[in-house]
């Protein structure tokens, strides 16, 4: 299992994303699919880097699970408990002025992944993103 751990700071984002894109490329993902993986992970990481540690500093870890066919990433932090899957799915047909603020990034993560799971393990948030080699037809 490959993993990377860095401070939960915006300056860590490029290195974390490089780790993820390299793992996707290792599994033979197309350049377009690698970019989708990067976008989904970037959205998840930016939320962690921005909100997980409001009163302190901490780390974020990405583990790449052993799976030859799929890319399974477990993103872990010891920050404030937050289940992104608890956010309602945004109404994409509603008028822009009447839409709720927030939740659009999580919607895109769900769309670009085959499966998204969240769990709290002790004092850790663990967000697991599973990607197949092709974009899911109906979202994850």
C-alpha cells in the first residue's frame, strides 16, 4: 500500500495531487480520467485543508489501497468531524438565485467516482474514493 502524509496546508496540495495522479497513471487510466480523479480529490482536499483544523494544525494522509483494476484512495484527517455525504444533493434544475449555497463540490465528487464512502474512526475522518478506469455513467 502506497501512502503520502503532509501538513493540511494549501501549499501541500500540488504534492498530494501529484501522488494521486501518478497512482491513476500507474493503473493505466486515460489522461482524461486521470484529470477527473485529480478534480475529485482536489475538491475533497481543499475542503479538508480549509475546514478540518480551524483552531490548530494537522496532517492529511492519502492511502492508495492495493487494487489492480480500480484506484481506491482513503483520505484521512484528524480534524473536525465532517461527513460530506450528509450534504443534500443540490437541485441542479432550480433557478440559480434559489439554490442552496454549498454542496456542489461534493456533487461533482460523487459524479466522478464509482463509489464514495465516509466513516469516522476514533478521532479520524476517512473519506474513501473509488475510481474505475472510465467515468461512471450515472455518478457514484
